[in-house]
């Protein structure tokens, strides 16, 4: 009889905002309470800012662009995109 052990690893990312940072804005698509800059998202994920902008361009993450050109991305949709990519990698390796 063979046993299969499955281990699930979840990563918790803590993001602290410095004084004077952009105010919290609710996501216009899903009402998530926290949006962050593409730079903050890239830093938290160990990705490039360009990768985050590609996700924006492909409609894979929710974003908000202010009249002054400041872009914020939805932390919830970023997490969902990371999970989707992890599932794709797992299915590709199976």
C-alpha cells in the first residue's frame, strides 16, 4: 500500500507603508480594501515591475489609475494571479 503525502505551503507577505505613501484606495472591481503600487507588488513577490504591468495590460489584475497617472494594483487580484500561475506550473510538471 502506497501513501501519498501532500504538503501545502502558503506564504504570508507583510507590506508596511511609509508615512506619506499613497492613501488606501478600494479596488473598483472587487472592493478589496487594499491596493498597492506596481513597485510594491513586484518587491513583495520577488518579481519585476514589468511583470506586474504585463498582468495589468493583459487584464489579469485589477488596477486603478488616478488622474495624475499614479497606478495602483489590487492586492487580492495579485494574489489570485500568483495562485493561478502556481497551479499552471503544478499541472505542467505533473
